[in-house]
C-alpha cells in the first residue's frame, strides 16, 4: 500500500522506444535528476503532469516532448496509454491512436470517464513498472487490447495517426 501511495507522487518517466531501457524516477516536485534542459543545459528539468509538459526551473523553457538521453526518441510530456505503449512498444502506433482517440472523444466527456482516466493514470505507470518486462503481461494485455481496439474500430474510431493529447 505504501508503494502505491509513494508511486502516486514519484513516478517514472520512460522512453517509449521498445528497445531502449531508459527510465528516470521523478523526484520531489516532478524534477528529473540527470536530465538536462535542451535549452540551457542545466539539470533543472521538471515534468508538469497537469500541463503535460516538461519545464526548466532555470530558464522557464517548456516542451511537450524532450529527446531521450540514450536513444534520442521523443519522450512525450503527456505520457498516457501506459499499458498499450508498453505492449506495442510505441506511443505512436495504430492501436494506441485508437485508444487515445476514444479517451479524448468519449471518456473525457463524462464524469465517470474522467474518473476512470484519473484512476488509470495513477495505477497504469506502476503496473507497467512492476510487470512491463514480463512476457505474460505482454501476451495477456495484447490479447485484451487487441479485442478492445477491434470493438472501438467497429464503432467508427479509425486508426489513422493522432496528434491529440
């Protein structure tokens, strides 16, 4: 239980590239130790979860995406769709686009949907941290997510590229 509560305040920022193992644990107030600001090169970069951006405490520059220090892949400030991103290895793939479109066009418009999104954003990252490298996790959730995506596509949500939240 303590790990769950601790995880609500100190989350990891992960590289979305499937072959990169870069991960940094967010410190107090969202600061990312060891990651330099792309603008001023100071290690004062923080993730602002509410605004879905990275912000430098020194120069006040803000980015929706920063490069991964290991592989250069863009790390998004929104960091959503944790389980699907883990399973498919990318935040930008057709299955994740469908889920993101559903979240933004349907779930975000209702009270229950917004509560579900908040709950998922609190629990999803910890779930991926605990089990994301396990084969059973990928197999189980790929099967489940594929079924959900097929149903959403049947209702008219397409799998074209999505640049929304």
